[in-house]
C-alpha cells in the first residue's frame, strides 16, 4: 500500500513538472537559439492603459531576466513601426503583454515572446496579475521553458531526484507559505494535525512580498495556469464566434529567494490535505 501511495505521488509530482516545462514544437525550439542572440524589445504600454505595468516590468526584467544580452524598451508605436520594416524586424526579438486573446498566438493576459518578423510567437506564459513579483515569477517560468526547449522529458528525468532531495532538505528548516484563499476548508481545519513542519497561511500579497524581499527562509505554493494556444472556435447563438484557449491548473512549489521551481503537488486550483501528504511522503523516502 505504501508503495502504491509513493508511486502515485511520483506520478503527480512529475505531472506538475512535465506540464509546466518546455515549449511545444521543433520549429519553436529552433527559433529559441535565434531569439537568444537578438536584442529583446520590451514593449511598454501607453500612460494610463495598464496601471503600474511599465514600472513593474522594468523592475522584473532587471531582477530576473538573463536570457537576452541586450534589452531595449520601446513604445507601442515604435514596436509597430519596427515590425513593419522587413529588414529591421529581422534584427530583434520582442516581449509584450496582451490583455486580449490573440488567435493562434496567445490567450488573454499573457506575456508573449517571439521573433519580431513572425506573426506567431515562440512561447507565452499566462500572467493574470501584473505586479512586479507576479511578473518576476512569470519571467522566470518563461526563461525556464526557453532554456529547456522541447527536451522537457529528458530534463525532468535528470532533475527529478534533485527536486525531491531539495524538498527533503528544506521542509524542516524553511517556512512553507500557503495562500489561504487557495486552501480548502478541510485543509484549514486539519493542517495542524497533518503538517508538522513550519508553515504559514498567508495572502497572495504576502507571498509577493517574500519574493520581492528574496526571503531565503520561505518556500511557497503558487497556482500555475498552463494555457494552450487559442486555436479552437466557440460559436454563440448570435452567429458570432470567438477563439478559445484550453487551460489547466497546477500547484507548483517555488523558492522565494530566487524563484527556482522545486516541485509540484499535481493538478487543481486548491491546496488540499493530500497535497501536503504528498510532500510528507517525500520526507519518508
């Protein structure tokens, strides 16, 4: 019975990591090397369009972005002008935030990255919140995917032991932050009986503060939404249609000090007793 439970944990643990990492398609993977060599245009919003975004994306880029050797901040007008110039567009990669769904490109509320001359992006990360800490985490996840390319299965197999060992070494000495708004009623009621290591029920903002402070003593669970490219059509009674994007939710564990992904407790949008029980199974291995 113990072996069955342990195997179930490993499957869920791997599911979380596998579903999160890498990019889809050999074409996109090949374009990553080109992207890495180009200056990255980071598109800013017009004043008043998206409160705080420009300041927050600059802070996030400064804090965590290492994939590009050169960063160039541009306005939307400058971005559009460069993208229409065939010669100039072939010199740059670009990173931008969209609040509207882009057909065959990215869902709404996503950070999107690609080669400026191409209409379809290389990759994107669903990013519903645009605070500095939220953007930092999304940029870290985006870079992780780009670094892995389409070799995610190989990387997961190589790093699974490392992930699990880090959890074993860390849970007794670090405080696990759990967003109380994502915790189930059952967990809130039983957490003291189930989980014997340091933890704290906190808000989304508390986790963001730990990220900004690079707190070395904090691990946190964060809901991660993996969205697919919007390629399906949803028809309405009015006769109109809208492009839709399929997505699923995972619970991932990160280190606040450097936003390193160290594991996942499986699918779903709520943190439950079984999620902590799975972590405890690792401690017994």
